[in-house]
């Protein structure tokens, strides 16, 4: 597994800086990323030896014309209707990858819900609250931040709703 560090800006990403500035306890996990991996989220779960239900991916969707961030387990997919309903919208569609990168300031496969260029409306899947800690991208491929779900929700100002589909 990779190097673990608690509560530092090691890794130097906007995500780690945001968590540190907020005074949130977190553990940083680095691993060797394989660019050929078919699923970056599942790759992270395997590399960390973590239950895929505790490792979350960050997706960007457009809900009624507004960018919205969805945080769901890597073992699940995003329910677009559920996401739209959670934010009071009617229609949701996945963002074009280049648009997601522009909106968040991160590259695909390294999009973190923390420290984004502009704070976007965020919805965290309700399953996150059933774990003592969860993993989200640390802001680059091969870097994950482990933190309490309440810290993730607080840092992102997220709504919590059942938005994941098995």
C-alpha cells in the first residue's frame, strides 16, 4: 500500500489543502496508479485493500443546466433520476469529461469532491453514513483521502440522499 499521512498537505493538491485548512482529520493513501486500469475507482479499492462500498467516486452531472457533483461507491453507478430529485431538479445527464475537468479543476480519474475550483452543489450517497470512514479521490490519480463521512459532508456542504444504483 502507499504512504499514509494524517492531517498534512502532503500530496499538495487542493483537496488535501482544503481538508487541512478545515482542521479535518484524514489519512492520505498513495498507490501506484495503472493508466490501463479499466476502472480507476475499483483499482483504488484493490490497491488500498478496502471494501469497494467504502471507496467513493466523484462524478459530475448537469441537472437542469447546473453542474452538480455526485459522490457514489465505486461498486455502484449513479442514478441520474435520483440525483435530479435530490437537488429538486427534473433532468440530469452526465457531464462531458472535458466539462467536468473544467468545472472542478481536476483531471478525470482524479476528481475530488474536496477543494474544487468552485464549490458545486454536491450530493453524497446515503450509504456513506454507514461507515466510520470513507475514501475519496485526493485530487490526482493514485491518491485517496480517508475521512469520516460527516467531515466529507461538512467540507462539501453536501446533501445526503440515496443516489447510487447497484
